[in-house]
């Protein structure tokens, strides 16, 4: 089993934690937009509390370990590896409980280029443990407004993990899916599951809009988030997201494999 010390060293070496690639400028911009309730940054969450930029800096300092100094406005952001490890332990505990209970689960990612492997390994392990891995609304059209205009995608599943693809991109060897923060894919998936008479997920696992969109609708959610995605941490603070693991969500996909092994071992789901 990968030790906590070895994983901490990997987090720092791969820049999943410590000094990360996400810039302080990016994070502060996201906090300002969130405070203004810009839907591009809310990603499906409707905050109950009032969150100003300084409130968000303080929250992210507490949850991630970023600098609490509002005067620090440039350079790399920082994630405390101890907070990442704490988040992974809580994440693993919830995944393990889902496995023991044979829960119905829905997994989705807006970062398929980076995080598909991480989520797919969880889907495989949970399915083997007797969980129902849900795949509602396969092939359903999803229209997402982006800064480039309206884009049309199709909802698809790869090894039990939901993502969106450009139409016609699902052939073997095609692109792994599109990057999106939108909550629309999870809303469509959940609506389709309800229309079909269930089952509905007892746990949603993902990132970006998959976590916030499902949490806002009252489903239990857990996921991963970077320092420029405050919505997930606000959702956790307000009680609509169960667990958020702070880490850089855009490093090389193979850098997440030790995290996968750590989570599955602690969840007692290793195969």
C-alpha cells in the first residue's frame, strides 16, 4: 500500500499540491466572478450565503491552503498537501461506504483529458464491489454556452464515467471528450434517470459542474477541485457537497494514478 509519506512526496513532485500551475491571478479572478454570481464560475451552485472576494480568499485559505493575504496578487497558487491528504482520506471513506452498501453511483468529469482514468478506476472498483454504476441519457444532446458561443455536445460514457463529446467524435481513437465546467450534463443525466423511473444515484462522484450541479439538486456529491474553482468549496461550506479534495486538476493524467491506488486501498476496494 502506498504510504502517506510517499503520496505526500508524489503530490509535491507532480505539483498536484505545493506550488501548483494555477496562478494567483486566475484564482482571484474566479473569486471576483463568483462574488458577482457569474454562472460561469457558480457552475450550478446557487449560494445561500453572501460571498465577497475576501470571504472567498479566507475560505480557500482554510480549505486549500492558499495565501490569505489579499495583497498577494501574482505568482503561483499554493495547495497545502496536508489538506489534500485529508481530503483524499475523507473521499476514500465515502467511496468505501458506497462499495460496502452496493450503492447506485453516477460518475462524471469535465476534465476527461486529465481525470478520466482516475474516475474510471473508481467506477470499475465500485462495479466489482456490487454497486450499480449509472449511465443515463447516453447519447443525449447537450447545448452549452461557452465564451466562444453555443456549442453542441453529446453525453457519452467511457468505462462508466460520463463526459461530453463533440458530435461525431465518439469513434475509436477519437478525442477523449471535451473540457467543460457546465452543470448541464449532470442535470440532463439526472433528469433522464428520473424519467426512466430510476434508480437515482445515492452518490455522485466528479468535478466541476458534475459536483455542483448534483449537489444543488440535493444529491450527495464528492469530488476534486483546483484553487480557481471556489464553487465546490462553497458547496462544501454550505452543506451541499460532502467532500472536496483540493489539488491541481490539470496535470498529466498518469500523475493521478498513485492517488487512485491510495483511495482504492483506503476504501478497501483494491482488486
